[in-house]
């Protein structure tokens, strides 16, 4: 029963919470985040310290990596050997660390993500600059704590005689915290530190004139001055990093893109693979071959282009769709005062400067103590030489060393330390010449003591020593900047030609919504009459255009479908097209009334809309360029049961003609219709009476070849009129009569078109009978006649609609 009392009855969440809290604290402080003072994580610090202790330094030979790893995990870091070796390898990788801290012989991995050789095969030693992190560590400059098994001590932090956190950067993820500090140029960081020492209240903007921004070991280009400022002011921010690429001409009047620098921490092999996949999948047009030509002379990726390829556009596409351009996120978190803290540039520099002040002060105290001790002994030796004969006699009369020490202390007043130095004195030192060297040493020690006392007492002198030291490091390890910084982020404009194979195709659109693109080869190999279509369907448009063009398809419900030609299904001429509902969802009973091909939305053109209830709308074409087109978009705002009956693309200076079922026609200038927005309803086109509606509205072409107005009535009468019979009026008037009103069985207009001498009109009757008429065969009628009967409506039914026969168009062909 007594043994049970040792156990506590605690809720699981309390136990788990407590344990996870301890674990989190451990990985934050002792594993994943760097210290703000020396910029090192514990494992990195232990590796460097172990190598220093083992005298595995840059001025001596290389030593097996396994030996160092063994020392680290045996003495300081009780974790797996692989984690230690991986950390050690990273410190030696020139593409990861701006100034490598470990030099390694053998395979230490590659920028392609290849793993390093096992630690039994590689050799390593501290680099020259790493010795600056450890310099004077034996002068009590930093605190020590016991290692994991209390057998030896290890440093809490390294003296770090250069600002390693900013120079080499850091990256890490722990519980609730992550850090991403980019590497910087040593010269610039040291200049910024010195400036901060001179002007403690200097602003970050002023510091950024000295320290431009990150300097990645892989070079590249940084874009975004505002992002940099934000990052350095808050500790968080983002910039664009892109590889360095040139476009070079090659044989055969072609070009190639040569990349010699890639963004930081991008895997080169994966980048090349991704670029080649884009070529194979035809996501980007114009790439002939992607080659990795990297060798011992440096990184080189070559993208060979085909003839006439848009090299600039392809490069922009690669920036946008591969890791040739990345977003680098600053997240400057480090351990400061044992706490993870997000630090801005000022705080980072302050943390380093205060650390250096403490290191130099502690070093000065140590050196002062040693100098004072030595000065005391030198003073004793000088005094000893002046009473040499008596001193020798006293020592000879002594029983042993301890007795000699006691006697000379009693007789001549030497201290214990001086007496120890005298009894240990070698005989050759008792020469006449030695007194001068001792006096010289005493003088030098006096100067040194004076200087060290000044450093300890005078803040300015302390700052001067720090700056002098930094200047020497800057001079010794001076390296030019590798990364270029550009103030503005370049907008990546990608022409459609880059992603789509440019090819002339035939687009067919039907009233019921069947759309397809057909290769010109398939069309040429078939009869034009072989176009597959449903019985009661008819063509709305047939265009020879390019895959880089766009189709705008307008429906009777006042909506439009934005259809880039390359997205339309590729179907043979003889086969039925794909219904538009498979591409975007449309409503039941929604029909396509017009198809307009567009090459350039920036052209100064207008779309003119005519509705059945007598409305007209004019809008700029560019408003109809869509970025997202997965659903039907609003073309015109229709009221009540109104329907869209026609859409025309115009240059803005045409004439409009509107015809009604009661036989009224109104002609006026297009400029009378003011341009409005995409979702607007428009204005009144013509004055309508009750039960009257608009049959059609057209924009008159005014081409060189003559055109005529033709109308068809429900009784099968058709007439051809000259445009000059109608005077130019103004918008929203009643218009002029085009038919003679009959009391019995009056004629009502069911179709109206502007036609040229070649065009044909097809009449459709209520019984489904169709008849094609060539209107030019009709005599010209005046406005007051009812035309000529072209079909017998009593026999085959009244005419319900007319269709202008669709002809093969090449809308963008230059004359």
C-alpha cells in the first residue's frame, strides 16, 4: 500500500501538456534556432568547438569526418551521428553557406541534391574564417556549462569575431517557431556593424544604403526594394529571387537561353527536369532541348529554342512556372536572452555589438590579469639580478626548493609568485644582457596594462578595438557581392504564342451550341457540305483563325462565353462538334445568336447589342476580355422577358439600322449611342408600339461593293431595297415605313438583313420547309411595296425565320 503513494493521479492532458511544453522549450532553445550572438545552432557550435579542441584547424591537415563526429556525439551532442554529420556537411557546402566554416575533402553533396559520401570517406577541418568565431575562446571570453554527462565543459556561445548570423544566415523549424535568415555579404555587414557602433540611433533606411540586402552564395537577382525594407524593419517580409539568364544567338538563326545562376536553395536537377517536362508536355512552345552543361568551371543550364521562338516570352514563362524564380520569405527569428525573438535589422546588429563588447571586455580583463601577473614576476626578476650574489648564497644555503623559497621571501621581501619564478630561473638567464630584455619586457607590459585598463574603463576605446578587429577581418576575407538587387519586381507578361502552338484552324459554331475547331487539313480533305450538324440546327459562324485568337459567343439570354481558340475541342470536319455545356454551364433553352472572333482586345473597337424589346447598347471591346472564363459572363443586362437578337463589332463610326416586325426601319449614326459598361442595360433603339418588336438590328458596312437591305414577311414575300431610300434620322424615333399596310392578312416582317450581291438567304417555314433565295435576283422595290412572293405560304406554311447563309470567313486576313 505504501508503494502506491509514490504515484500521482493526474489527468492525461496535464501530463501531455507538461511534457510537450518541456520538449518544445528544448527544441526551440537547444536545437532548431540560432543564437542571435554567434548565429549558430547548438549542433553547429559543438562541431566547431570540438574541431577547435582537437586542433583540427585550417593550418593543419585534414582529418576523417567520422573522428570529428565521434568526438561531437561522445563529448557534447548526445544525438544520432547522421544529424551531426549532416550539419557538418552543410557548413562545408559552398552553395548553401556564404562563407564556409568547414572545409571538406571528398563528396560533400551537390546543388542537384545528391547525398554526400559517408563520413568514413570524407575528411574535414575548420576553415580559416571559422577560426575567427573561436578566436580567444580560451581567454574566458564566454561562459561555459557542463556537458550532458557533467564530465567536461562546453561554451554557451562562441566569441564570434564576425557577425556570423547575418553573414551565413540560418534556417530552421521548431515547435511554434521557424526561422529564415538569408546570407549577406561580409564586407557590407561589417560596414553596417561599424556604422551602428558610430551612430547607435541610425535608421534602417540608412543602414540599407550600406547593407544592400541578401547576398546568396548561388548569386541570382533579388527584386523588390519595398519587400526588403519591410523585412529588415519588421523581421518578416518577402522578395522575389530569380536566376541569372541570358539570351544568346546560335547557328541557324536561332537563340538559346543560358542560365548560369539559380535561386538560393533550389535543386538544380529538379529545375532542369521541370523545364524538360514543360517541353515534353507542350506546356510551352518553342523549346527544342534542355541541357545541363554544368562542369567544374561552373553552373550552366542551356535551353535551346526553335526557329522564330519568342525567347523573351519563354524565359518569362520559365520564371513564372518553374523555380527559376522563387519568393524568398524573411522570418528573422533567433534566440535572444534565452527567448525566441523576431528581430529587425537594428536588433540583430545590437545583439551582435553587445556580445562583442562583452567578449572584448572579458578578454581585456583576462589579458590585464595575465599582464599584471607577468609584470609582477618581471619586477621580481629585475630585483633578483640586482642582488644576485646574496641571492645565490641564500639559495645554496637552503635545504630544498621550499626552504629556498621561504628564505628569499624572508630576506629580500619577494612575493610567493616572484620566489617561485626565481628558484625556477635557468642559469643562462643570469647574464648581463638579460637585464635589458627584462627591463624592455617590463616597459612593454606597463604599456599593455595601461592600454587594457583604458579599454576596460573607456567605452570609446572599447568600440575602437571592436572596429579595428572587424576591419582586419573584412580585409582578410573580402569577397565581391554575388547577388544583384533590383528595386522593382518585373511584371511577367507571357504572350499566348509561348504556351500555345500557333496554328491556323477552322472554327465552326452552331445556333444550338455545338462548337469545334478543325484542322485545315481535315477540312480540305472533306466536302464542305459534310459538316455534321443536327437536323434543325444551323451555323452561326465559320472562321479560319489562329489558335492564339479568342472567340466570343453571345447567347439569346444576354450572356457571353469567352473561348480561347486553343481551349476548344479539336474535332474532324465530318464529326459533330462538342456542346458548349461541356465547356461552360449554360441554361436550358439558351442559344448562340452570334460568334465574334477577336485577335486583340486592346483595339479601339466597340460591341453593339440589339434586343427584341427595342434596346441598344454600345460598349468598348476591351471590357469583354476575361481572365476567368469557367462560366458564362454577363454581356448585357436584359429586362423582363427581353432577348438579345444580334451583336456586331464596330469601329465606332458606323451607321445603325433597326427593323421592326410592323415594317418600320430607323437609320442613325452609331455615335448617338453613348458607350456604357459591360453589365449595363443600354438605351432605347427605336420607338415601338404595342405588340411590336425588333426583328433585327445591323451596323451598315459601307464597303466599296454595293449592299442592299432585304426583308422577308410571314406570307413569303421578299423585297430588296436601296439604303438611300432611308434618310438618316436620330435614335429612338419611330422610323420609316418599309411595307404597305393591308387590311386583310397584313404583311409582318420575320427577317431583315443587309446583304451584298453574293449572299444567299434561307427561309424557314412553320412546317420545317427551307428554301434558299438569292436576293440579288429580285428587282429593287420602293419603301411602299410589299415585295415579291418567293414561296407559297398556303402550301408550305408561313415563314417563321430567315437565316443569312454563313460563308467561310478569314476575318484577320490582310488584303
